[in-house]
C-alpha cells in the first residue's frame, strides 16, 4: 500500500515534536542540567549538636579560614556536595557564600582523605558556624533524572490526548 502525499501541503507543527525537544534539552543536554541544579534549603534542618561529622565555630566579623576538622573522602574538586556550612540556622551556598580549599594544594590532586580542608567566607560573617561533612541524601542528578521520567509520561499523555483523532 502506498501513501498518497499532496505536494502542496506543507508540514505543520506536530505536537509529538514536544516529546523529543523538551526531554532532550532538560535531560540529555549536560550544560542545561548542570546550570539548573538548584540549591534547595527548604526541608533541610540544621544538624543536631551531637552529629558525628560536625565542627562548630563562633565568628565575629571574620572571613576565615576555618578548619573543616573532618576527613573528606569524595573524589574530584566539586566540593558543593562534600560539606554544608550553616550560619545561625541559615544554610549558606557554596561558591557564593563560602569556598573550600586546602593548604596542601588543589582539591582534585590531593590524596584522599583530605584532612586539612578550610572554609573561607566570601564576605565577613558573624555568628555560630556549623560545618557538616558527608550528609546523607539523594544526589541531584538521580532525582532530576527520575523526575523527568514522570514528566515525560505526563507529556506523552498530554500529546496523545491533544492529537487523538475524533
């Protein structure tokens, strides 16, 4: 059986293209999801005082450096997930509010565990500082990918019902 195609008819937008375009950009295009990683602090609570991977300081208009005081085992140099820094019950953002370094050299070349890591604030801070290392949780990439499985299913249903012939 052959399909008869009218040469005068041009192809219009097809809603099925939506199923290819949106998930491709959101899930497969690495620069997008690396830049879209949120730093969500709702639902996060300050660690209890007896938490085993916790170092506490009191600072008065200081930028640091403050010793982490705990061994860091994670590979690479992306320290955003290695430690959390709290200042008076407020979670500070890595890179914007503080940086992590080591007098021993660049983080990615140091042997693990890193035992001499230091936190430096980007601006002077006053208050009680808590440095927490290796808190459990689901990494961003995993829950982001799983979220897009659900969004993809919802998009497929939406497109199916929009294009269903009556």
